[in-house]
């Protein structure tokens, strides 16, 4: 079983890589598009995957992943199952600030089929922040893209004095 | 828009005139050339609507005269008319006059149940629902001609359109009838909801309380019964002796059924069709067709259609029971009126209207009537949750309205000088889901009104979600958040001043007061922490520093200004970046803040010596120590140039001599002070240019002795008041000339 490592490759100068993992391809692409349209001071590449592990044949071409965002749709139980299964393929050191859970579909709480507490628990167990958003709304999508970009910038080490780990701590606990 | 609002009324008049003449409907509907031309001209885009509107009339007259037991399958006329009613209802809502006929048809059990249900489901009001139609519908309910599921559907409809009913006096008179229906098990929850909306103080009678308690004993604790009982208890605490649980989140399950969405879309469509936003209607004008939306809610509803009616009602009332007479709130115009009638005011059925009425807010502020708050809170909590634009995708179109509504709430809270519990709960529930964008300034202002005596855990409900948003959002968001947290701190401090004073003699003060102090301290620590992170993330942005210092300007004066024994120094992560900032504005502000800290600490020290009786609060020696460390660093940076040697703070500027020597700066002892500081060097250059116009070498060492004093005066003249008070208070100079011999005040 291929385990995904955060530090097994060298970083590329002035660029950052994000990996979006989620069962809904359409939403992923929308979000990725929104992120690419944002103005930014560094190069980014966004990789999309429905689940982990990633195929091993393209591994040597893949750059170092700075942040993994697991997308969970509250409307489908499958999306949560999928993420839980994928988490097993991520090395423990990734959870030192380079993983984030993005919960989508909060605008339709009435159709919610995933228990919020189980998502919250997931965040606790994997020591990773949980962000909530509604990607159907364009404004929120743009806002989410901006937030993820800020996180990515920090996780890629572009902000002097702030490491992914300290930032992760900040996101999960105010103090 | 005038035209379109008129057009539904026209058929009303025709309806009344020609009710008996069936063929007239058809005539009017199809071949009235004048009318259709007019419609064509004035309402191009509503052409379709007006055609359909004309064909509603035959449908209505059909239902008015339909025989019992006509089968839907067999009668094509019924099919057609039913379809017409449904499509018009969905298209643009039904005019007021349609309700009487349709309600009677649906509840009389004349037609098959499926038809009745379909009719009930299409009862979507275009403007208002006439009270008479509801009253006659209730009378049909009483003869029990229809099965229970239709009765329940009718009640759900009634709850949904409650605020659309034009006046409710007669409906109130039917209170007893509604109450009777409590015994029907299926209808009970909905009846409770209706009663909850209708109940006034005079409705609370011992026999009703007994009946409710019996029901509760029989059926067990049900949330709807509980709701009604708690309302009764509020009105007449002496009658309801049982204890009820303090708070239930949801009293009534969503009774809204299929109408809510339809009403919304109709409303939306109307707004789109009208180029100008329709003004809010004030006074006793006819309410506009808006469902349980705030715009409609925020008007004081007319309990009678016009004033002459009101006068009549009042005269009648005086005759019957003059002591119970109420002053109608819609007549309340001036403050003296409020004072005269303050003992006989009754709040309107739409509690939301209180929010926009300053007089009623005054009244609310001084009345001890809990039921007023309960009613407002119930309505507010529900409305906020339903209309929240980022939690309900369907609402995303209405963001502007939601913003206006929040704006009204902010203003009302500001007026009341306190936060409303539902706003607080709304924030806690929805902040984690917020994108930080939608209605930002309003939401942040709501945050600043969170009450100090909140029962919630601030860390998990406010600080954690806020910190997450804060650290992932833009610089502008960070600054706005800091601003609102400053307001929050000020509101808390003001609140405790008022409330601690009024409860000064209470025994429990000690424990609660220290609890309050801890809460304030927690807020200040939280802001210190996010400020440190923000300065790092935004690489010490000047704008951000300004807002952080603005917060600490309140913090440094808590002891003297707000009389709270609390003094918290800014963390090193804030202090040092500002001390070494590149701009004089923030440095000047820091000087002022440190001067105020000094004043507070000195005052605390003096009080400690003088009044020893009630000194349970003391500043810890840690605070004094930290202050002195900061002062050492500041004096070193601004005056004695020895910050790098003398600073003792663990996160401070201290450097080893070897390292300092490696920098290669020649005159270490004199080259980091008020002249050389990066924020000040601009002034120093200007000063040099004015004092020695011929010298172009920029020899800063010329500024010494007498020139040093001139330089200081020059700085003060430039408006650096903070620097002035700081230097005058914290740096005592042995002699005017020997500037390098300064010592910091030990407090």
C-alpha cells in the first residue's frame, strides 16, 4: 500500500501544490477554477483525485504536495466514507498541518445525511482543521478559494516565521 | 407598480357587483377591450399574468356554486377550474376575495378530499388574507365536515399565513374554539402553535391552565404544550405553578408546509418586476404581500383597517371593560403619548415591528414584562435561522434584504444597549459556516453586542470559529474583526460598570464579579494571540498595527476608566513589532498606551497602600515586571541607545556583545535612539535640513545638548503627543543636557 509522504521530494522555487480529494468531480473542478482565477504571488498547481492512493506510475512526475484538502459533501454519506478510506494512505507527518477537511453543502442542511458530529470528530482525530462552505454559491466559492490559497501559501512555507504546524494549531485551537 | 397593485382590486369590485350574474364573469374575463389595452400599456411584462388573472373569476364562481360530490375524474369543468386556481396561485398568488370561497369549499367537505387538499395547498396570498374568510373557515372546522388530515392542513396554512391576516380581532374572539380543539390528538401541536400566536393576557384563565396540565399529564411532556404553558406562565405566573425547563430550542416543528416557498417566489418575482424597491408602508396602511418576511414583520400591523374603526373599537371597549382597555400601538406617535399610555400598551402581533420603532424600544427597555422578550426572541430566532443567506442556498438571492434586516437588528441593539439572545445564538450556530464575506460589517457588529453575562462558553462558540476565519481571511477582514472585538470589549466594560454598581450590595457579587473579570481577561488574551499571529501573517502591516493598538488603547485604561481591576500588557509579539515599526504613527500610539499603562499601574499601587479593606484584587508582580521590561526596551530604543544590551525580556531585543560588535556599527552607545529610530529618522532629516540648511552631510550626531531639546520640541510640534507624554512621564532626566543618562521609572 503506497503511503503518501510530505517531505520525500524537494520543493520547487516559488510554487505550491494542492491536492483536492473528493468524490464530486464537478465541485472539485469549480473550486480549482476559482483558485486559479485568484491573483497570487506564486505559481500553484492543483491536482484532483477522487480517492487515494494516487496511481504509482505517475509518481515521479508529481511535484511535492504541500496541502491535501479532503472534500466532504454533507449530502452524501459516500463522500465521508470515501474520505475516511483515503485517509489511510496518508503518512502521519502530513497531519502536522498539511491536511484540511472542507465540508461542502452546508447551505442545504435540511438535506444533510452526514452527521456533523462525525465530521467534527474526524477533524479531532486527525488533528486537522475543518472548514465549512457552500460551493454552490459563487461568492462563497471565491471566498473559500481565497482562504485555501492563504493556507496553501503558509503550508508551502512562503510566509516567513509561520510554519504549517503553528498555523494548523491556530486554526484548530484559538489558544 | 401602481397599476399592478390596482389590477387585483378591480375584479374585487366586479366580483361584489356581479356576483349573481355568471355570464358577466365571462364577459369581463374575455372581452373587455379597455382593460386589456390598459394592461398592455402599463404592464408589458405582466401580460401573461393579467390574462390569467381574468380567468380566475369564473373558477371562483364555479367553486362558489359547485354541487356536492362532483367527481374530479368525471367533471372536466372541475379539473379545468382547479388547474386554473393552482396555476394562478403559483404564478402570482390569490387575491383577498378568493379566500372565502376556496376555504369554504375546501373545508365544507363538498368535494373529494384530494380536491380539498389541492385547493388548500394553493391558498397562496397575493396581498392579505381577509379575516372574515378565516373566521368562516374556523366555523367549518367546528362542524367537522372534513377529515382530520385536512383540518391539520388548514391549521398549518393558518400558521403560515398568520401574519397576512388583515386584522385579528375576531380571530381573537374565537380563542375558546381553538382551545377546544386541543383535545384532538392530531391537531394538538398545531392548535398549540395557533394559540401561542393568539394568546393575550386575558386569555389565560385558571380552567385553561388546568386543561393544559391535564393534557400534559395524559400525553407527557410535549414541546408544544410546554411552549404554551410557558407563555401562560409568563402572563400569569400565579396560575401556573409547575416548573418548566428553562429553554427549549424548538417549540414547534416546522409547520410551514408547501406555501412558504411559493410565497417567497411570488414575492421575488414581484420585486424583480418593480424597478424601484417598494417603500416600507408605515402606519395603518394595508400591509404588502410578504410572507413571514421581516419587511412585513417590521411594520406595525393594523389591528383594524382605519382609524375611525379604531376609535369605534375604543369607544366600545371603554363601555365594556374600561380597565382592560389597550392603547393601540399604531397610534403611538410621540414620546408624551408613550408616557401617558405606558400602563395600557399592548405589543403588536408582529413583534418584529418593535425593532424599528424607537418608542416601543423605549418601552421594551423599561418594561419588566418577560413575555415581550419571549415573543420577540421566538420570532427573531426563527427568522434569523430561516433567512440566513449562507446556510440556506435558496436565500442567496435575498442577501440585500438579509443585510438590511441585520442592519435593523444592529441598530436596535445599539439603541437598547444590549444584545438580544437570539442574535447571540444565531452567531454561535452560524459563525463556523460563515464565509466571512456575506453581510460582513453587520455580522461583526452583532459580534460586538454579545452580552458579557452570556451562558455560553466563549472559547468554543466564538473564539475558535472566529480565529479560524481570522487567520485564513484577508487583511481587511482582520482589521474589521479587531475593530468589532474592541467594540465588544468596550460594551462589556460599560455593561459591567452599570450592573456592578446597581448590584453593589449583593452578596453574590464577589464570585460573579471575578467571573466577569475572567471573561474580559479571556477576550484580551484572545485578541493578543490573534494579533500576534496576524502581524506575522501580514508581515507587520502598518494598517493592522493601527487596529491592534486601537484595541490596546482600551485595554490599558481599564482600571482607571472602567474601574475594573484588570491590566494586561500586550504580548511581546505585538509590542516589539510596533516598537520597531517603520512609521511614527504607531510608535507614537504605543508611547501613549505605555503612558496610560503607567498611569493605571501607579494608581493601582497607590490604592493598594491607601485602602486596605477591600483589596481582593491586586495586580500580580508579573504585570509590573513585564511593564518594566517593556519600558526598559522602549527607553533603550528611544533614548539611551542601549536596548540591545539592557533588554531583559525573554522575547526581547537583547544581543550578545560579540554579535553587536560583528554588526560593525561604530558608535553603538549613541546610534539607536529617537534620532536614529527608523520611524523617526524622517523627522531627524527634516530637522537637520531646517537647523543646518547648508550642511548636506546629514550628520545626525549634531543633534545633542540644546539641539536635542529643540529636536524634541520639533517632534512635539509635529503632533507626536503620545511621545511627549511618554517622555515626560517615564524618562526623568538628570540634567537637561545629559540625554544619555536616563532612567526608567520603577513603579
